[in-house]
C-alpha cells in the first residue's frame, strides 16, 4: 500500500486550513496545515510534498512569494493558488509565473478535488518497479529533456554556417534515441537582436538522448549538432557500437512499416466514419481490424511503440485510429484470441462515433464547458450505441464497449452509472486506451500530458487491484517489456 501523498495547505487563517484539510484527508491524501507562511522553507526541505495549496493574500509572505520559493527550491512541485474574488487578476498573474491553477474562495469539495487530481505530483503513489518502467526513455522522450519552446527561442536561429572553435559537427542520423551518450551535444545559436553566436547544450554527457528530443529536432529540420573535440574519440567508439546494432540497421525499415500501417488505418477510419453507418462500412471496419491484427501478429516487435508515431489532434478520425491500433496491439500482447481481438478492435474503432452528433463549437470550445454542453457530450455513448445496434453484424460485446467506455468502477461514470463487474472487461480496456490517447493529445482547453505523466495519473486513479493490474500490463506493453514482467 503506497503512502499517502502529502499536500501542504498554507493560509494565515487556521479555520481555512482546517476546512481544506477536512476536505482532502482520506485514503489517498494527507493535508498538512501551515498558518505561518514564513516557515514554508522548512517543509520544502524536510517533507516529501506532492502539492502546495496557498492563499494569495497573507501577512509576512504572500502567495506569490511562496510560489517563488517553491519554484526555486522544488521546480517540479505544483502550486495551487487560493484567492478571494477581488484578487482574480493577481491570481491570473500567478499562473503565468508558474502556478498550476487558481481557485476562488470559498472552495467546494468537488472543485478542490478535481484541481488536486489534475496537478498533484504522483511519483510517491506509484510502485517503484512500475515507476522505473514509466520513467524509462520509451516514455520520457516527449518533453523531459528540453521543450520545443526552449531549443530555439524568439529572435534566434540555429547556425551551422561555421564550426565553433574546439567543436566537431555530428549528424543526428548517427545517434540512436534511447542510448546514453558519452558526450554532450550542443547547438550553435545566432541571436538576431544581439547579432552574436553562442552555444546551447541540448543533451548532457552520460544522459539518454531521448526519442522525444530527436523528434523535436527533426520537426525543426535540424540535421546536426556539435560535440567537443576532446569527445570525438568517444563519439567514434559510440558510433561503431551503434552501427553494429541490428536495431540501427533496420530502424528506417521498421519506421516505414509503422507509418504505412498507421496511414492506412487513419485513411480507412476517415472513410468509415465519414459515411453513414451501414453494413458496408461495418464490414469495412471488421476488415480493417483483421488487417491490423494480422500485420501485428506477423511482426509484433516492430509495432510495439507505434504510439510514438500517432498524429495528435482532436479529430475523431485520428483519435479513433489511435485507440483502435493500440487496442489491437495490446490485445495481441495480452494473448487474446482473434475473435476477442476483433471485438475489442471494432468497439475501439467506433467508441466515439456518437461524437459525430455533437456540435463542433462544443468540441472545439477552448474554455470549460457549461453544464448544458457537458450533458450534450455525455450523450455520445448512447448515440453511438443507437447507431450500431440495428446491425446484425455487430456483436453485443462490441456494442457494450461503445456504450460503457466512460463508465467508472465506483459508479461515477456515464451514461448509466454502472459500477464494478457491471462494466464489461472490453469496455474497461478501451477506457484505459481512450484516456491515454486523449490525455497525450492537445485539447482546446489544455496542453497534452507527456506519456509518463499520463500513465502515472491513470494508474493512480484506479484503486481496484484488478484494474491496476491491467494498467500495469498496459504500461509494460508500452514500455516494450515482456508479458511476464507485468505480473
């Protein structure tokens, strides 16, 4: 049983911290009250915190100063700001300065719980063996080394016209992601305002060159970087070892195969979901799932990390293709037979077909939905079920995926509030995969989670042993581990 996640609650009024502690304390969280904000540094130094909640206006040390202290001493620790209605503008400024979110006082339990779940640092709640898998380079490649906004800043360009003194140019095509580099990598940056060149380190010696960093560099069409001359012998030794690696020789072939299958899947899904749902399109959908299944069975290792190639946008077509491909791949990993895989793949392909009946302005809305708009969104499982139930070609287990993929084990889901064993296992599998793809995709109202953070949150939010075991298997599957390592 993992220890409770500790939340530091700071307010100069004891009655406020008492109320928040009462709202938060439970099996998952332990709230620690602090009424003297000037003692915050002691807690930052000696307490393993997962979240800080602080009032904005306090004597001695205000919320902005608390935020600054947290960001300087524990940059990864999230901070939620509490504010009275008259302080909203200052609270907005706080979010720009690094606060995770602000909440207006008085807070209610639902809003507070939702904010905590959105932002709490979850590492302490994840078993060490699972955390080790999640934090490996298969997941941490997206943004953990350097974000795309930090490689090249405003008014800067990357310069390869000249080679800086003491450095040697190397090509990114000669460096494999997922490998520990025995040398540091640098870009030469030219600032258009100062008209000066300088070096920016993008990968530290003896750290992993992640796939995410390489993707960022490729998106910027950067083909090379620099290493120090003294490191060139280490680079030559590294390169010789990498070239002898079978993965290096077949990487481009494997990526091409993955891209081809993914492109075919998106194209087929777009055609199937754009047309009216009839028996012809249902047959085409089953044919697509069969093709995906047979391709992955023939070469499972090639498609293990296909999720890295997914196009992340909010369209139902790419999302449905992503969920279908992941579902079929995961089913193969779990050892499900062809018939069960076909059911899971078909249901996952059509899980959001009811979204076609939701107004686009609601789907694309950048802010929070109104209660009426949210009710409209929550109708999509029943609408999708109604579209497909008339066809004799669609088996009942696949229909249940479409109807039940937003139900929750504790009965808090929709549309029918099912709980526990009332929800089909297939629907639960689809829900995990659907949630992972949705969380790792930018939305109009929030940025995407990196894969590792998404997986930690999904695991944390499942309290039942049965469902945590399935998520453990999903994590080991995405991490490229063998099925035996999930047990």
